[in-house]
C-alpha cells in the first residue's frame, strides 16, 4: 500500500494501519503534542489539505482532546488525529505556519475550548466577541 | 485568547488609510466585516472579522436529540440546505447502520442536485450584480424560482428544507413532481446557452475576472479550499466521486475542472457543474423505482458509541460532520467542517495587493454563505 498517507506516516516513523470499519475515517492516530508539527509537515509535503482543527471535552475522564482532520485531494484519505491535553492547562503547538488555513481553526478552538495554541500567528477571538473569555464548548459551560 | 480588540493593521502616517467594508455591504453577501488597509485604491492587507451571525450551532446540536437537531442543521447554509440535512441524516445512518430504500436514495440525489443548481443560479446572478451587470440577476431568478417551486411542492419550504429523515424521506414524491422535474430539465437545458450568450463571452466580464484572484494549487491545500473554488485550480476533487455517498456512484457524471485558478475559472466550473447536475437529475428520474420511501427505524435514535465523519459535497464544497456518540440519545460532540469557512480564509491572501474593486470580484467568486461560516 503505497498511498500518500502511508508515505507521510512512514516518514515520521508511524505505522499506517487502516481503520476498519472506515466510517469516513481512513485512519486514526493518537499522538503526543510534540509530534503534531512534524506530522503536519510530513502531511503537507505529501499534498494533504487541512480539513479542520477542533477539540472534544471529556470532563468525566478529566481529559480534553485536540482533534485534527486532514484529507488528500486524490480522495478518501481522511486522517483523524487526536492529541490529549490537560484540562486545567491545555496547550498545543500551532500548525498555523505549516497550514495557513489552520490559523482560523485554531483561533476558533482556542476560544471555544480554552486551548492555547503556542506559536499561533494570530490569537484573537474569531467568532466570539473580542473581549469574551468564556469557553462555550466545554461541557461544564452553562451560560454567561 | 482575550487579546485586546485592536486590529493587527498598524495605523500609518504615509497616506495609507483603514477602510471598513461591512458588516452590512452588498458585496459581502451577508454580515461579514473586512478591515482593509489601503494605499489609495490598492489593498495592503485585509482582515476579515467574523462572528456577527454566530449562533453556536455545535453546542445547540450537542444539547438536543439527533432528530431535534436536524432542522437547525438545515439553517446553516440557507442556499444548500438539502446537502446539509443529507449530511446529518447520513452521519446518523452510518453510526446506526440503517439501510435507506432505493426510492429514497433517488429522491435525495434529485433534491440535492436541484438545490445545487438553484444555489449556482443565485451565485451567478449575484456575482454579476457585484460586477455591475443587472439583467443576469433577473434571468437567473426566473429559473431559480422554478426550482424553488418544485422543492416547495415536495418539502413545503422554499429555502431551509427539512425533508430527509433517518432511513428515508419525510414524505413520498408523486408522478406530478417527477414529470415537472423532467420538464424543468428539458427547459433549463435549452435556456442554459442563453446564460453563456449573455455573459460568458462578454469582454467586460473577462476583464473583471480573468487573472484576478488566482488560487495556486499548493495554496489551496494549505487553506483547505474545496468545491468549485478548488476545481477552478486544477484539482478534480469532488466528494461525490472520491467518497461516493447516498448512491452517487450509481449515476454517471463528470467533475469539471479548470487550470487557471482565477475568478473566470471558478465561474466556468460552476457553469459546467449545472449541466452535470442536470444529467444526474435526468438519470435519477429515469431510474427511480417504486417501493417504500422510508425504512423502519426506531422511534428513539440511540446510536452505538463511536465516531463518524460524514463528508458531503455541498454547492460550496466539502462539508464534514464529525460526530461522536456515547450511546445516549444526544450526540456527545458535533463538529461542522463547513466549506465556506475554509474558502473564505484564503481571501486575505488573495486580496493583498489587489484593487478594491477586484477584491469584491474575488469575494463574490468564492461564493460563501456567511451564516455557514459563522455557524
């Protein structure tokens, strides 16, 4: 299997294991925060495009996951990447200098979940009011 | 995160000035504000300001049952509501492994493609209005009206359709509808050359759109551009072909693509797409079987725990609904990856160094729906 996905993952030493059943996701990975930039660089080199950056809050497990979706214009190579961060001090490295389109996604994730993206070229709120400091997509958010 | 509300554009004293475009401006097609740093007529930097129409759709969906959230989903992109509701019902059907009867599959495809033509027609009229041509708008609306009538006949609504259900449709279609769709396809195919006569070869239109706002292929990937904007830059990436859903693999159609990447290329792609949509509708009407229009599904939807990514090609590009279920009646996490958001994010890059008038031509050629960007 010599797909761009396998090549991109092999370059940073990750085995490509297709996901069965696929449910729209060809492959899913759980990686460490310090791996995300090298993964993003490798994917960008193989022509992948960024679909989105978001997060999922799981307070009952005291855990928060940064979620990345990448895909390829050759089609059907959607890759889901989960990166677990601490709920109390969530930090992730920004991939905004690798995928310029990630900046808006990171700004949105930052305001919605309170995750700080280190090195993001722009850290202003995107959809919420400029001065908002609440994080509505956290599960414990009940309103302002 | 709580950065002070200043804009990254430094004020300058060498004759440059800040220009505030919007949030209410005909050229932005919705409540979008763009702060422009200008040097005379030229744009030094553009900073889109979003969120004026933000409704927190994802949180709403996470606090509702799967069925209750369905009408909200259709209100994100009010010009392509069929594709949005299709993505939502297909995501749930994928999670629950529901089968959809053939008849429903055909009607779904028909409805989505009619909606795509209506959306492209509105874009066509509004885009030329942006460029200063008034007649095309009226021409496009005459044909679009016929599609709205058709869809109103089966759904009861004219824009924010909520017609699909888990396992099928809300109601069956009758032969009157199918005959009217056939008539529309025949009639519109005859009228389409008039669109080209009126605009496509027009020299003023070419001056405004050729070599303006070129999206380079490698930039497209960096910003996640999809849909006609991407296909104008040489990639034939269309979810309907690459990851066929809802029976699209049963129909024959081409994916039009252009190489130039400018506004004219995006225009040509959309014009060619309307013809392909007509071909799909024609096949769907010809091969529609009799039978049930909805499968038997449980009254209370309780998908097994798991996650799904459902991608759909909306008129504007790739929509992905990423849904995490914890086995309860409400989704535990919903992410809407909307095409206009990514397509608009490249605008600042495209507008740099352009004339203000060209920037509006670029903005229009991206065909974004702001409530979809803001969600």
